[in-house]
C-alpha cells in the first residue's frame, strides 16, 4: 500500500481529472446504491491515514462523568458542541449527578440551557432521565444500548456515543456529519442513520473501528464540510469516490495538533 501511495504522489492527477471523473463516479454511485465503492485495501488505507492524522481523536462535548455525558449528548441534538459546552459548563459544575440535577429542578435547568435549541423540552427530558436513572438504575448510567435508549431523550445515536466515550465500546454513532460523509463519499450509502451505521460497522477494518466514529465526525466537521468540501486539504483525496470531489492530490499526511477541548478551546 505504501508503494502504491508513493507512486501516486510521483504522478498525481490534476484538478481537472477529478472534475472529469465526476460523471463516472455519479453513475457508479447510482449502480451501487447501498454498497460501498471501496475495496478492502482502500478502506484499510483510508483509516490508516486518519489514524496518522489524529492518533487519539476525541469527542468535543465537555463532560465529567458518564451522567454528564448522557446529558450533554442529549442536549446536542440540533445544536453545536460548542454551544452545548457553553451552556453546560456552569450547569455541570453544580449538578453532576442525577440527584443533584433533580434538586436543581426543571426551571433552573432551563435557565442554564436556554441558549440551546429546544431547551424547554430538553430540560424536561433531563429531569425525566435523571429520575429514571435513580428509580431504575440506582443512579448509575447503564452500560447497554438497550437500557440506555429507555432513558427519556436518549436515542440510538446518543446511546452509541455514551457506550463509546464513557465505556470504551466500539460503536458507530451516526450524526449529521457521519451520515453526510457516508453518503457523499459513497462509503456506506444509506437512506437512514441506522442503515449507514450497519454498513459502516460491516466495512470498517476491526483495528480502526473504535476511533472510526470520531475520525469521520472530525473529517466532516473540519475538512469535508457540508456546504463545500475542502478537497485540497483532504488526506484521502486520491481515494475518495465522491462525485463532488474537486481535487485528486492528497494533503500531506502529518499528525494534526492536539485537539483542545472545552474551556481552553473557548478561551
């Protein structure tokens, strides 16, 4: 694989060749609806490069324990991580357990999170999930998906994030970034998040599965952006099969600066 990559770099395609390939890529995408266009070797190389670029990727939601992680992820629906962090920083400083959250009460929770979209309904869910954690789980966050999704405001995506970030399980939480990337790159096309999750779990090489969720999110957030992908900054530009691709030459494969999460990033 390394030899193939070096030979490619010695004879890179031009921007125009990527644009010329759009039509054929689009046709291939239609023919392979629901199926990845990438070979096993392609997939190994894609995630190998992501692993070099970000050896230890991290989620960008601030939390101090599994409970605050559940709350933060539930609050992040239709909101940015940065916006959630700004709202929860003070909240979690005084309410980092289900009981403390219940003692705070719905009205005061609303005051902390009112800058987040749908904050009224989310405040109700935070109270309800706190109550359920106490009554059904002894105040502890459960460690199975089946139990997690019984909590108010917690769906499959939130459960997968918690299983991965709090309990070290290899899961694939399909958010808007991953859903877009999987379909745009024709990596794991699917009409629903569940379809995309199933297909990604089937094709991602085992040794890369644990970090794959964060690699794909961060790639979508900072490089393969929603409005306009920044193909010239992409380390997998040569491997990408997206009809939207505008560049064929992969960006230099170097480790990125360490992520700055939370208050440091805000300051």
